C-alpha cells in the first residue's frame, strides 16, 4: 500500500493565470511560503486558468528554496494538459509525476 504524504503546513490556492503577464503578482502571493520554517508547503493550481513556462519556473524556484531549507513542497490541481509542460521543464516531480 502506498504511503500517503503528510499534509503540508501551508496551502496557497492560486487563481486566475500563472503566466508571463501575471508572474510578478503571483510571486508576491507565493512569497509568503518562503517564511515557513518547518513542515511543508503546497500550491493548488485547480483554479488557475492558464499556466506557461514562466509559471512553472516560479514553482521550481519555490521548490528549490524550500527544499534548501529542508522543507517539502508539492503542487496539486495540475490540469492534465499542463503535465507535458512540467515534464519538458524537468518539473514533473512537483506534482508527483517523476523524480527531480
């Protein structure tokens, strides 16, 4: 039986777009996760209508910073049509789609 992941310490539900035109605004929202000192973080994309390479890069940056602090990070709510983009940027591990 597969082990379930522990619930994250903090969940950030993003809405709207996560792309080049909204990256600055979404980064400001996501920066709250950088203050975490224990546990982990989760970003929920289920209410995001558009995601591009810049958005995935933002998620990768969060992952790198939080993992360097010894924290966990995951992305949920990834639309099926975005999974190939995550994989092409070597970021499939963010949503459970492969190893980093």
